C-alpha cells in the first residue's frame, strides 16, 4: 500500500507541476480528487481493510490528499500570476510617448477673434482692460452722458437686477463702455486700452442675441485728434481682414458719449447675393467711433480742457461673421460640436502680427 501511495504521489505531483494553464490544472485536480479521482477511489477501498490497516491507510491517504491539494493551490496561484503578468504586458501603455501630434480640440471663433484683436491692437501699443458684467446706473449710463429718460435705459433694452443695499440701480452692462469709465477714474493719462467682453441686451433674432461680445478702444492724452482715430481704425480693419487696399468711409453720426461721432463703413460687394469684403464699390457699416465727449471726461474726474481722446466699439460676433463667412449669429451659442469643428481654430495656433492672424 505504501509503495503504491509513493508512486501515486509522484504521478499526481508531476501532473500538477506539468499543468500549463488553469484548464490543465483543473483536469489534474479532477483526476486526483474528483468523484472518480484516484485518491477518492482509494478512499472507497478503506472499508474492506482491518481496523489497524484502515487507520494507517486512512492517515496516509489524508496526508496525500492534503499534499496534493496544497500543490494544486500553489500551482493555481503561479498560473494566475503568470496569466496576469501576460495580460498586463499585452495591455501595457507607454506613457513616455509624446502627445498626439494632431490637435483634438478647437478654439471657438469668438476666442480666436478676441486673440486676433489683442494681437493687432497690442502691436499698436494698446493693453487689455476688463471690468464687471454687473454694473450700476452711473458707470453704465450717467457717466457716459446718457440723459435721464434715454431709450437705452428702458426695460425693453436693459436687463435690470434688484437694487443694491444702498438703493443703487443694478443691471447687466449693455456695452463695455463702463470699463472705459472705470479705467479713466482709476489711472492717469496717457491711456490706451481695448476692452473685449460680454454685454447684454434684451433682443434675440438672426442678428441679435441677449448676450453678445463687444470690443471697445479708448485713447486719452493731451494731443490725440480725429486723424489718429482714423489712422488707427484703417490699420486695424486692413490687418484684421487681410486686405491692404480695403477702403474705409467715415459717416457723421451721434452717440451720447462721443462728439464728434462717426460710423465706419468698409468696402464690399453684394453681387450675386454674396457678400465679399474688399475694394468693390459698395459699403457695409462695421463700427462706431468718435472723440470722447468732454462731459464723459469730466464725469471721470479728468479735466476736459487738458485731456482729449477717442473711442470706438464694434461687435465681435459681427466682425467674426464677416471674416469667416458665418451666416447666423445664433449658431455661436448653440454648442454644436460639428459647427465648432467646421469653424473652429487649432488651439496652439496663436495669432500674431509676425506669424499671421488666422492660418
């Protein structure tokens, strides 16, 4: 009996050790310990032995069973560890590889256009100024020479908010001009800033949205005149649209915060129902401008007899639509990824006057 157990131990141990995978190991376990396994079969023969032989043989078989079970468990752990190592090797990701060379994200045309504006005016010596979206009546209207009862103050144009603790009317700014006021009140001339930002008006159709973007420019010093304003805007429009001979026309107009005031037209063509920017004999209004009204300079704490300057403003969506052929203003705010992939810009392609604005 003992000799046969030693031979069985050797055979079963060899089968367990030789199992190359978990399926083969399971076959070796069943062959040894299953209902019809070899050790199980020997256990069934114990009933035909004498009590002393049964005791000795049972102890030997139980020891063999425990030994083979332990060997099977150890081999299973080895095979599972090997299988895990193989899977990890197969699924390994080399995190030292460089990032994808092709860009996956796109800059929104509004962000791109603001960057282009900053590049152009930055090259002229302008810096960027910012201010709050929630304003008070003084900064949004009074300081800018809007008289009481002016239509722009009415509820149908302006989003009014609950009054402040001091009873001051609060509102969502209707233009970025309040930042001009804050800039003049916060620093001494000379001042040369552009002010891009969100503005809000109660309007919504194909060419108007309740929230839109404007950029305004402000220059204040002791000697600036209308000629400087014209030269600045001519250079800007030609650089922005990339047309060296783009004609500009300045038409007299009226704004409460500038005097004299003008609206600026750029050359275009509308032949065949298609709008094309350039020197084609037709005109398209693009922005408003003028010399800062003496009352505005006075309201900001400066002496209008000493200081003068010019200001201009335009809608960022409008000039982006003209430059990039976007037909509907509302699509800027619809968060359609297909639209963004079509009209968007490479995130790392920063506009500059040296390397180009939009490539």
